[in-house]
């Protein structure tokens, strides 16, 4: 190939690259201008502390040059409540929320199939490699932040180390166990379905005899039982809750059992009829940026999906890199309501109402 031909191809490549940059900058400026006109963005999220939500708001507004009066409305919402409220708003065509955040991939896939999610392929998504067993649907959502239903215990009351689900069958632990409740939580029901891939029904029936097990709807209530020693062991706890409690001085340990564990991503899809679409896209970009991911890791102890963001040493005990744990492979795309009803029925048969 002649030097002139090579030079010509290089020039064309540079022209296209510069053009792409200009287009991206122009696109971003249009989103910002659109967001300023909208004046607001609304997201419902599970598991975000008020301090983290405030930090996200401050960073988001600063990054995009949004005015002080721009409203970032964060609404704390548990999974079941989010599913119910979003379903009603969509059904009656009165959508007030832009982004849903929670560990409910089966619900998000239902919305996607129904055409109720907006396709937005954030430029930040390319930094989120897929992880087997963790929900990701590029163009709609990635594994923004995630958590696991870990075994937790209070070492003041439990002197033995726990490395396996089988350790929970120790006669010494009878009457000491509490757990999040898969009967009442869509998220924990999905986790239970994952655990059934590595735990037999016979094991679960033996675990039930370690009771009465106290089943609780809210993760913070489970944590409180462990911290106070009222029920110092959990079957299904929450690793990021344990991390936050440790920052407040609580004595607590976690175990990612060797048999395997589910990793439930909190995904952040945008609704198709989002009332503030420009602002929603910008918020998605920020939350998935290196800065946004660092805030999530440091302030909340979640697993983060973005590669290259370091996990602080103080977080690692409760939230190690995903590559360091045995993740149960889950196909969240095929999970149906019928599957979940069967799992809930089985759970009740084993552990009771």
C-alpha cells in the first residue's frame, strides 16, 4: 500500500473519530439542556442510605452543571412496594417515576417484554463486563450495584467460625437463627430459588428444625436481631447492611458459603414513559461513572459492576471482588411468576407461614 494511501486512510479515521467526539459532546449538551427544562428527576430505590443519596445528588448536579433548584427526588422503596406502585402507575398511564432501582430482575424483564422500559445504552455501560449469574441487559440495565444473602453472625454470641450452610445445623445454634423472609420479599424469593440449586430440600427441612426461625421482611430488622444478640445468626442476611453496621461499631461477621451464593444486582432501568427522560439518562450516566461507582462502594458496601474501581480495604471483608466468591449461576431472563409461586409454596411447606 502506498504512503499516500496510508495517509489518506489515517486522515479519514481521524475525521470520523473527531466527528464521533463532537456528536457525543453535542448529544450530552442536548441532554443537559433538556434536563434543565425538565427541572427534576425521580427515582425509587431500595437499599440506598440518605447520605449516599445526597452524595449522588451533589455529584450528579455538579457534573452536569445543573442549577441548585434542580430537584433530585429519591424515594426509598422496598422491592414489593416498588413492584406494586410501578405496576399501578403503568396500568393507569400515570407514571410519576423515571428510574426504578432494585434487585428484581424478573420484574424488569416483564416490563421489558411489555415495552415499558426505555432503551438507553449509556456510554458508561461499556465499563461493566458481564458476570455469570448476575442480571445484566445492556441497552436497558447493567449490574450497577449488587448484594448477597450472606450468613451473618455476632461473634460475641457465636464463637464458632461459619464457612458453610451445613454449619447452621449445629445443635448449639438451635433457636438462634433469624432470616429475611422469601415469602414476603420478591428479591429474597429469587435468592431462595438460587439457593435451591445448591441446597437440597432435605437440608432445608433439617434447617427448619433449628427453629423456630424468626422470619423478617426488612433487612435492617434482620441486622438488628444479630447486632443485639436476640437472634445472633442469619440464614439469609445482607452483606452491605453488615458493612454499614460495622462502620457504626457493630460486632458482626459474614460468610459467603463455599457451596455458592446468589448475587442480586440492583438494576436501574428507565421507564418508557419517564416524565423526565433527559434528566433520567444523565443520572444513569452519573451513577455508572467511576465517581458514582466509587461513592456506592465506599458509602454503602455494595458490590459494584464497573471494572477498574478499587474496593477499599475496609469494605473487602463484607464485599470482596465478585471474582473471589462462588456465584450460583442464575438465568434471570426466564424466571416466571409461576416459578416464583411454586418456590413460595415449597418454602411455606418447609418453614410454615
